[in-house]
């Protein structure tokens, strides 16, 4: 865990990591049942940032594909923030195939068609919902969501639009790599971003979680 | 009691379903627009009344909501509507179905299990109508109703790309009213506007549905013709030329002859972008003017008059 490590004790950091592992493990298992697609989620990587460093980190992280489709969705519970799901562009074709929908029409080369957009939004929404849902379930919170938005190669707008943390904010990122067993070429990243406002609740929830094991 | 009042007075459709899609709540808004009273649907499967919702996608999303407690959104932009309702009375002439943003979300029982889900239905017809109107206005020239130059450019980029990708022909016709300044100066601007409108209507009437016509400048117009080769486009231009010449416009009982010159160009593999195609059609138009007006010229490195 990087810089403002003092925000979490070592024990709290360990529990958070453990809770994330369990939550994402459950999410992965249950996604296979619900959407019939096996989603492989890597062990989440938790980082803490102060202000602009989060900015730089995210922009740097988004460079994994030349062209990206980003699904962004806000979640509001006592644990609140935004989820960002980055797909390599062109992933929508694979996803449509996985969901057993018809082939895309002729507009693929000009960016996602409306059918492709729909597929990205639907899968993004469910993937984000599964991960956050399982996390908040473990921490005994419940969450509402804003409609997902699709941003094609427009992640600078996200940053500039102030969605991702002001300079004085503390940012917590939870990064997971995901891929689909049936389509190995589609690999992307899920980031959960939250800030200081969720921190005290998160610390409390983590301690309660630990206490529940006596 | 208060909760029931909120449910019935809110200007949003609210449905509560259990995990087997049996309707548990159906608020007054839903009753009003669906024509189904709550007593008539409570305890029955939603799919008995709305069989089109019994599909893989809807079931998959509801299953996710019941399992993960996430929300799923059926936006107007992607779906138009989930329930086929008639729009409220004032909007009926303009839109066949009410446009809706719909949300499906979880309802937790006291033991924190999700046993029900809700569907909310928001009527966004009016906003969609205004949006459509604004989009349309932003594309059109006010005087003629033809596409404006900005939208033409956007379309040309797309059409040029499509033609190149699928190796299909694409033709462009640039056309200009002959001696328009003289008409304007002699008969006044109002009559000038009338000429422009008449010419625009003639162009529109002479094109297919897949073609498009734009007002390119004051008295200059541009038509794009997908799937049309040079000979075809020259034929169209020639027909348009004849129809304009036969318009028979009259100003204060004086017949005012109106003619146009036409330049035709076809997209070539060697052209870098749509700008080159525009330039080629413009060059051919210049040639038609140079050769004496009221004629069609086809672009070639050494342009020839097709018809005099």
C-alpha cells in the first residue's frame, strides 16, 4: 500500500484485502451462474493516494490498450464512489458473441454501434454491480447506483470533469484485472474509486467484520 | 399509509415483483397508462400481461438484481421504451409510444435478503421530442429545409468512408443558380429567396431517399448520391437541370427564366478524403460555368461537356 498508509493500520489493510478477495471470488462464481459467462477476476490490488497522484496513476493505468471503451458508474451507499471499467475497444463484438446475440452490423469500424454500446453497458453494469454488491454485502451496507455511462476514449473528460478526486482528496483505488474464460482476448480493468468520506465507515465496517469472527 | 400515498401520487410508474415475476404492487401511474387496475394484475405473472418482457436479456438482468443487488437500466436512448404505452394526450400526434427510462432494482427484506425487485418507469417523451427537434434544426438550413453545410460535411465523411470500405461508388453533384446576383438585383431579395426555395424543392423531389441535398452556400447546393456511378449521377444532374429550366417562375407577371449549372464527380480510390471529392465536383461546376452555364459537366483531369 502506497503513501498515506497511516490512514489504515496494517491490520485494517489486511482485512480490506481479505474482504476484497472474498467479495470478488463470490462475484466471479455467481456471475458464472447469472450471466453464463465465466469471468476471471484477479486478486484486487488496493492503493491509497493523495490528490493529484491518483490522477496520474489512473491516466497511466488507462494506457493498457491503444483505444479504450470506459464504462463509468457511480455507487452510493455508506461506501460511495465511482466504478470505472476499461475495455479494449472492439471488445463489444466478443461480448455480444458471449451473450449469444446476433453479429454486429457494418458500423463496427466507426466505434461501437448501438448494439455494441448496449452490450458494453449491460455487461459493465452487471460486472460492477456484482463486485460492489458482494463487497457491500460482506460489509453490511446497501448501495444504489447511477446509470452507467459509456465513454469512448474520453477518460480525460472524467479526470478534468472532477469526477476523479480533487487535488486535496484522499483516493482509494481497488484495481482488478478481468477476463472472460470463453474469450481470452477481452481483458480489461475494473477500478473502484472512493474517497475520504467513506474512510471512517470503511474502517469501522472492517473492524466489525473482524469482530464477527470473535 | 403514507408510503401507499407516495406510491400512488408519484409521477413515475412503480411495479414491485417477487423473484418469480409475480406482481405485488402496481401503482396508480401504471394503472393509468397501462389500463390495468392493480386488483386485476396483483398476484399474476408480469409476463402474462407483457409477454415481450419474457426474454433472455430481461430475465438475465433481473437475476443479477436479485443476486447482486445491483440496478439495471433500460435507457430511452438504447431501448425507447419497455412498456408500450400511448403518450399523454398532447404528445400523441408526434410519437407513437411513450418514451421511457426504466430502472430495475433490489428490495431487501428485514433479514437483508433480496426477495423482491422494483421496476420504475419514467416518462421522458417530451424531452425526447424536444431533443429530436433540436437535432433536426441543427441539421437543416432555415430557408430551404435542406441539410446545412455542417451536417453535409459530417455525412460526406461517413459516406466517403463507407464507399471506400465496401468499394461502392459514391457521386457528388455541385450545382449553382446561374446569374443569381442579377436575379436578386433585378427582382429583389424576396424573389431571390423564392427562387432558392423553388430550386431546393426541385432538387429534393428529383433525388432518391438515400441521397441527400444540402445548401452549400448562398445559391450553391450539393447533392450526394451513394451507390451511384458517374453515368448515373450525370443522368440525375441532367434531369435536375431540365426540371429547373422548366420551373417557369413569374415575378409580377414577368416570366423569369432560371437555370443552373452542374458539376459531377465520383469518389476515386486515389482521393484522400471527402474534401478531394468536393473539390473535384467544384472544379467540374466551374467548367460548366466556363462553358456557358445551364449544363452538366463531369469531372475529369481534362473536363468535357456532357450536354450543352
